[in-house]
């Protein structure tokens, strides 16, 4: 299949609207130049409004009623609280190691989007250099993904400790705080970056019908090895079949995938 070259263009927050998405859609190659990298508050607000408007026309039936949503929230709070209590010491040890390595803040906060495009700050243990976001413009052409998410096998921004904590998913542990706050769930589609969502088609946008999570089907079946379209398909499959039984099943499958380092990069 022939690939389409995405032409770089400057996009203002007033131009973030969803008729433009088709112009930026990729066929089989990953995005090499994102049309907008920095989103201020106004741009995020406009993006969220666009997501909400697009989702009004979604044909995806969301599974799970009020009883399920109540169970899910209670379970999230309990599981995340227990997880933090158990993992606080090792997480603190890795945070100290990160600080000693380059004297920078060991924690990293990044704007992501969750249900209906709502922005929030997602927490991580820092696996990259302090100015990684500023350097993204220089490395985006090295994207090894076949879709809109950025992936690179040899990202020069990743630190020595960062390679290990990414492989073992230790860098994701602070997101348990996001779960307790209600920004995320234990199980749900991974929250995307604004620069990815601005390129979404309406079909991709369906991933934002529910609250984002620490893990979902994709993280259990290959993580970084899964093609972007299959990743989206797996998220829609989850949204259509959500249940307490499926969530618990995916939690155990996620633990197994993490221990095996399946698809971790």
C-alpha cells in the first residue's frame, strides 16, 4: 500500500476543528510531523469541544450501566489505594535514583485527554531527560509507529534508568494517584496526547467515549507491538463489552504482560 506524506503546517487553536482531520490522516506510515505540538488552555478547550461534538454522532454502544460504573469507581479507589500503600517504598526508591542520576525532578506531569476529551495532568516517573518535551520536535521524524502515537526504539531522550522503568512499566505507577483522583480508571483505553487527538478521525475519537485507564486490551495483547488500527479496534471492543468480570480479567492479564515485559519499549 502506498503511504501518504504528512506535510508539516502551523496550526493555531482557532484551526483545531474536525473537518481538518482528514487532511492529516495517515494510511500506513506513522506521523512524522505533528501539525501542532503545544496546546494552551484555549486550544485544549476548543479541542475538548470538538471531541464532544464528534462523539454525539458515535454509533458505538457503551456497555455497563450505573451499577457497573459505581462498582468500577469503588474498585478503582480501593485497588489504587492498596497499590500505592504496597508500592510507595519501591516507587520512592526509583524516584531517588532518578534524582541522583541528573538532579532533576523525578516526577513528570503531562497533559492527556480522557472521557469526552477532558484534559488532565497524567503523572509518571520521569524516564526521559528534563527537557524531553522541548526536544520532541527534533525526534518526531523518528516515529516507528504505524499510526498517530509516537514510538521509537532508540529515543535519545530516554535516560539510563528510564530504559529500565519503561521496560518494567514502573514509570506508570504514579498514575495510581490519577485513579484515586478520578482522572483515570484501572482499566480503560490509554489516555492520548492532545497532539494525537487533533489528528483523530471520528472512528478514532470513539476511544474517548469512556474514562481512560492504566491498562486495556492493547496492553495485554502486545502494547507497543500492536498496530495502531488494531489498538483502536481493541479499545472499541472493550467499550462495547465492559463488565466487572472483564475488568478483573484484564487486570490479571496486565500483570502477566508486565512480568513478561510483553511489547514493552
